[in-house]
């Protein structure tokens, strides 16, 4: 079992989950980068928590930042790369730090 309290171990689990994605998905030229961050930014939490569909007490485990593939056009100028943020703190709180089976993580990625 990985020591998920160790940031390096957590990143290894995220990397493993990434490798479970089909190769044709990982090979897409516009596949977003994945970044592990300790907690979601306060302004993002505030924005998300103000949405009607957001249940109080719900943790934000990750976030996609970028332009959806269905909304892209050839005239679109990209200023920043698409990224998937994985929030370590909320994931550990929800899982209570228990990552005994990596197979459970595969569904998250």
C-alpha cells in the first residue's frame, strides 16, 4: 500500500491512474496535462459552491481547465494549455487516506 500522506506517493498513484487510460487517448496531441495540487484555490471553491447543483459539504476532487474539444475552432488562439487539476487534500479526506487497492483509483481517472 502506498503512503498517500507522502506527496510523492500520491503523485505516483495519479501517474499510475493515467497509465490505465487507453493509449489512443493518451496519444491525443491535445490531451491535457495533469497537475497535482494540495487544495483547490479559494476563488474556485467559492465559484463552485455558489452553483445551485452543488451540494453543501461536497469536496472538489479535481477540475478541468481549458476549452472543451467540442467548442474549439481553428481560429481559437490558446493562451494557456489545457490542464486537469487533481486535488490531493480533498481526495485523501474522502478516501480517508485508504488507497489499499489501486484498482479503485482507475475509475476516477
